[in-house]
């Protein structure tokens, strides 16, 4: 069965690791004026998800 499926491609996900960048992003999301749907999508409802290890 080897070779029956193509090998998975590892993808790296961009992340903000610098605390000032995170603060700037949260502030920008907080002052964003758009539709209710977009506002509710951007705002974290249960905090920030912990990083994978």
C-alpha cells in the first residue's frame, strides 16, 4: 500500500510571537467597524488558543 497516497505536505502557519504585535492586532480588531458577522468572527470568544507543542 506504500505509494498509494501522496505524501502529506507540511505547511507552516503564520503566527504572531512578539507581544507588541499581538497587542496591536487585538487593538485593531477591537476598533474595527464592519458588519456584525465580521466583527464576531474576528473577536476571540474564549481567549487565545494555546500553541501546539
